[in-house]
C-alpha cells in the first residue's frame, strides 16, 4: 500500500502545477510531435519585467526561446534562473517567458515566490515575462508538465520543445542553431 501511495504522490508532483483533474502523462514526447513545425501560438499578457501588455508574436523576426513556468512549481524555480543566465550568454536569441496566471497557485510558493511578480523579482528574471491565463496557455500549448521550453525560428515556427527535465546545455546547443 505504501509503495502505491508513494508512486501516486510522485506522479502528481511530476506535473508541477498541473490541474487536479488532468491526467499526468509520464513521458514528454507528445508536445514536440504536436507543435513542432507549427506557428507559435499567440499569447497576450501583462509584462512582469516591464510595463503594460505585450504580445508574444510581437517578438517575431528573431529566434526565440520561450519558457513557460508557474511561480509555485519547484522545477520552474530551479530552471528559470538557469534560463535567465543562458539568456545573458545567448544574445542572438530572444528569451521571452510566459508566466502561468493561476490564481490557485498564488500564495502557495515559498517566500519570495508567492506570486509571478514576486517570482521574477526574487529569481532575478529580466527577460520579458508575460503573465497569461492558465486556460489560454493550456489550450494554445497543450501543457501537461512545466516548465516547458519552446525554441522558435525567426519566422515564428516552433522547431523544438523541451519538457522538464531538461538541461540548459541541451537548450543552448539547440538554440545556437536557430536562424
């Protein structure tokens, strides 16, 4: 009984912020198959690292790395500062992150990560971070596990997707090849 309870807990945590009623899928292969080769979906949200509202597609014209994260997600808390560091090294690629606006998660993160805005301040995120409704991101990107990172070419086509767990070395190797 205990091993089954432990396994169920691990699977639930593996989604890192997924909806309670959403099935947890243990392998990440579905996202690249579904979105690679397609135009980057539009996402519009408040810019947490700037002012006003911004559109994701307004950054089209340059290769992009687009991480999607949630402030209360421990894996996101680990990955986003590493991706911010990578953004500082890869100046030929634009990093634009999408923060999941999930009211249920607000207040559930550790100190400094209680809200998406607190997260970007505490984690030192300076790349554009658009706050987008969870339902909009789920529908556009078919999310089932976060963090998820999309690599997008200069014409706005998704060329690769990474679903946690990933390394910044993997993302960097793929991102330097973007045109």
